DNA sequence: TTAAAATAGTATAACGTTTACCTAAAAAAA
DNA sequence: TTTTTTTAGGTAAACGTTATACTATTTTAA
């Protein structure tokens, strides 16, 4: 059916080896035959069969993107799609496909990985954090199968992962608030045990210490990652004898609750109170006021993960380390420069 | 490196044909050799090379999911990811991969399709609405390449597409509002020219007509798909001599603006005014009040698209028609039963 | 002028499967 | 018993490409 290298060879009256060499820019073919063969290719509308080529090269041409995607997880991880897009951008230029594989849980993920590795379905794998588990990682490491874990695994392992630096996120939030002139900073976090939350708080605290700023103990609140918890914690803050003039909220939902609490207490954001949060969800730009946010550069994570993985694939001996990306500050209206307020109005 | 069918054959002391037949459940192999060979497979940890098999079968094992994904489009189309997941669910069970291909514009999409078809990269293609264009569709049709367009193309074509029924969406919104006991219904839409908007409005209007309900002309407003527009249109409505007791907002952003306007006018939603909108974005459950929504069953679209495409691939003669899915009503707090209010409180 | 090296091209074996065609034994039918 | 049919399995070609090893010609170097 489809036209193959044989058809081209026959039609151009050369051997298939010659055609192949032209396809792959190998030396020792004259300019004239090259041109002739290329014309024939065009005339026959020949396209080399990528699959056959991959088969011969013993590569699959696939890099699997593996993630846990229960129903309706999009909100829980809108970042997943963006990471996929970032990775896809890099991979497309390198003649790889990026099969998306959504599994139902980490057990399913583990089974899938075994199948992928066993059946040669892929040359490498990007494992989204939601799909990691110790057995999965151990399996990949043991089989020396090229992979990158997106999101630092919560267990020690000699694998290669990429993540954002949550400590720096905490620092950046604080740094920007200070720059704005806010001085009494509160922190509303998720569960105390959560690692991400802990790291962000550490960043915040270390910035405060380095800059010899004092932290009021009762300005640090823990709760859950919900709107309701944000509301309650903010209320608590507002009922204490001294008020903060800015608050760092661990996520959009908490921020949403905090905004409502401030509204209830007739505090204006950003004038009476600055508010900054993490992760740029669609919500953050749509609520009132639009939120200033420390965001993960999620495309960059996808791009980097993919490009490092490609390096690994092309050079299996390469020992690549895990690495972190830096967050981005996105300034919106929930913070404002407290000192130069009047200036900007003149 | 990897263990192949040859290794199994040698180790089991049979021919590779026998091993292959066992793999593919072909007849005329005795139970005893079957068992023996299977044991050897297990012992050697043999996995058939899917790529080689596909190559032999002249199929690629890929179904491409093609979509336009500029940077940060996630919010503009969070549905894209959900459709991808839905499709993936179906495809995974059929031993296909679902390479995700994000392109920058429809021109890029067209080039990609030509490459995919030419190079045999895929056996079929799911084209997300964002990637369609007349040349692309014409190309697929002309080459008789299995495909489904997700989202009805805005031009006439003998292709096969899947979409939700926006007229029914409009009807459902109205039907539910009536059921709740709201009687004076307003409609805040996007641009008058927008097809989706027009269809939803048509559904609304036709429901009103069939049920002999009157529509006030000045209860129908057009604007843009933004929060600001929603706010303005709602203000307009609230300044008119007669007030609606419920409003249908074309999308989440408009609804957001409308909610603010109602707040400003000290109207309580859902008590003084019911509000219903379309498409279940994360926003809708997080704002105050959480919004009642007519949602596209986006997983179902993905699943159906994939399963129809698989049918097409397996039976090229099959002439499948385009088809529509029905929307879902998701009841939240921006509407309430006006008649039985007291009942529920007793 | 002759030998060596570079150029231009071909023939063919792989890659790991599947399958059409073959053989031989066993079972069934005559 | 003989013939036919069924069962069990093997041989080898094919899928479309790439690469190694080869030949033959031309160019360069000695």
C-alpha cells in the first residue's frame, strides 16, 4: 500500500542501500544521484516508515508519561497537564512520541512500568509524582531503565527526580512581602506533617532569621488545605491581640477562605493586609482581589525533565543528579507596596 | 540484550513458530508443549516485543491525541486533559498507546497530521477541536485516515465529530430552574456571534416556548466571556424595572462577575436569585456560593471518541456518523427549591 | 608510472515477530 | 486394511529499514 524504500530504489534505478544513505545523509553518494533520488521520493510522495526505522535501531521512539489520574483529578493537579505540555515540546523536536499513560493508583502504575520495561514499549519514562512508589522506583533503578521522577519522592532512593525548591518559595514569598513594606507576617499552612508545607515554612523562617526579623509564634497556623480551614485560621489570627499586616497562605483554597474572613472583618486586601499564596491555579487570577502568587514554573519542569531524560537515553553511562527548579513570583493585586502607595498615584 | 522469542525457542527446544503460536493462542499445539514453553517464558522472564509485533502486523499501535496547546492554555481548556484521560482509559485496554501531541497553532497541527499519516506514526488520530482546520480535515478525509474530531467543526465536512449538545444544555438549565420554582429567567451570554452561546440560548428559548413561558427581551444580555462583562450585564439587569429571579450565565467567569454584582446589590444567591452556569471548572465549586452547573461529560466524550475510533480502525469499511453526548446537571448551592424552602428547614 | 586512498555504489544480513506452506504422525473414515 | 483427515509442529520468507562488508572506479600520492 504505502510507498517504501524499495519502490523508490526501483523507480530511481539504484539500490535500497543508496536510498537509505541519502535518507540518513551518509557520505559517498554523488550530488547527482542524491538529487535524482530525492526527486523520485517527492514524486512518489515517499515518507520513511518511522516504525521500521525505530525497530531496526532497537528503539521504540516512545517516552511514556505516567501519572495517576483518577476521575476528576484535574483540579487537584492542573499542573500535570502543563508538565505534560512542557515535556512534549522538548520531545517532539527529537522525533520521540510521548504516550500519555494515566493509571488508577500506584499499584497500577507499578504494573504498567513492569509491562513498559518488559515489552520495550518505551525508551524512557517520566513518572509523575502521583504515580511513584518505592517498588516502582526500585524496579526502574534495578533495571537501569532511563527515567525521571517529577516531584521529589517521599522516600530515600538513588533515583533521579526533579522538583521545585519549596524552601526558596517560602523565602521568595517573605522577601517580596518585606519589599512591599509588610512587617508583621503570618503563615497559614496545611497539615503540620506535610513536607511541602514544612519546606515552605522553613524558607519563610530562615529568611526571617537571616534578616533578623522576629516571628510571632501565634502568627503560624496549621490546618488543612481547604477553604474552610483558611477561613478559620484567618479568624483566629484576627482575634488575637496583635494583628499581622500580611499573611502567607499555603494554597489557593486556604487563601480563598482567608480572603472571606478578612472581608467579614472589613479588612481591605491589600491595603490593610497583604496576602500571598503558592501555585498559580486559575482561581488565583479570578477571585477578588486577584492573588499574588509564588508559582512553580511548571513548563520548565516538564521541559527539563524531558531534556535530561533524553540525555540519559542517548548516553546511558551518564550519571545525572536530581535537580530543582526555581519558583516564579507573579504579582497581582493582593499585595501592594505599602511605602510608595501615594507615589504611584501622583 | 533482552530475551527474544528465539531464546525461548532454543531453551524450550521447539521452533520459534511454535512459541509464536502459543503466544497468539493458535490451535494445533499440544497442552504439554504449551505448558512447557510457558514455563520457559516465565523462567527467562520473556516479554514479547510489542514493537516487532506491531511492525509485522503493519500497525503502529499508536493513536495520536492532537491539540493546540499554547503556553498556559490549561484554564482556557481544562477539559482537554479530562478528554485525554477518558480516551486513554479506553485505549489502554486495547494495547494502543496514546501519544499526546501538542502543537502551537492550526497550521502546525496540519503539518503534524501530514507527517503522522505519511510516516505511519499512528493508526488513528483524535483531533481536539482546538487543532481543527478545513485543510486538516480535508486531508484526513481524502486519505481515508481514521480520525474523530472532538468538538463540532465550524465548517461543513463529511468527517466524523463528537460534541456535547449545547441546545440540550440550555434546555436543561431552564428545566432545572423551573423545577426549582424560578419563573423570571435572565440569560447572560458571551458574544452574540459565538456558536456555542447561540445554541445554549436556543435551547433555553425553545424550552420557554414549548412550555409557554414568556421571555422578556431585556432579560437577554450579550457581552464577553469575562468576569467584568458578567458584572456589567448583571448590573444592567438589576437596574431594570422588573427583576429576574434567576439568571443563566454562559460561563464561570461571567457567573463570577454576576455573583459580585448581586452581592453589591445585597441580593442573596440562591434565595433572592438563582444562578446556573455551564462547564464545571474548578472555580465553580470554590466560590461563594458554589455554583450549580450544566457540565459536559468530558470523560464520556473522551471515552466515546476513543472507542468509536477503535471501531473505525478495526473495520475501515465502517461508516460511522458524528454524534453528540448529553450534558450533566451538577446541583450546588447557587440554586435552591423556591417552593419547599421552609420544608427542608423543619 | 604505480600504489594507495578516496569515492560511489551494491549485495545482503540483520532487527523480532507472524504466517503461509510444508511434513509427519495419529486418528478417523472408508 | 487402506485412505483420508486431523493434529502437532517445523521451515523460511516477509514486514521496511540500517549497516557491514564488499566491488569497482576515480583521484591522489609516491
